C-alpha cells in the first residue's frame, strides 16, 4: 500500500499482510493519502486510483452491519473534507 505526492517528491508505503484483499489495500492507500492531506496547507488535491470498486463503494455507501470498516472511515473523512475548505477530487479507471 502506498501513495506518492509528485510536486513534493514524497511518498510513503507500508507492507501489508498477504491475506489482505486488493479492495482493502486500495481503501487503506486512499485513507493514508487523506491522513497526509489533512496535515498539508494546499487547498486542492487529486487522488488517482486504478481501482474503481473502492470509489463505487464510497458512492453507494450505506451503513449496515456488513459495512467494511475502511469504507466507513473513508466516508467519514470525505464528509469532513466537504465541510472544510479543502477541495478533494478522486478518479479511477474501469477494468477492461
């Protein structure tokens, strides 16, 4: 799991357990990026991912007993960003 900020030439990565799913790894990477963004003074950020399933899960998020904890945390983080002045966009591509 990793993220990279090109204009700062800074990145961070963490080795995850083999058992973790690709979905959870992508969601954790977005979560780590959001945690980094919270500490920065820039007002505009773009998160790019190659896994649209995580983005779809956020778009279709409804809390239930089966909700993935990472998606719940991401939803809360996105809500906070929308309430603040920080502008955050995210995009991904659909698999072929």
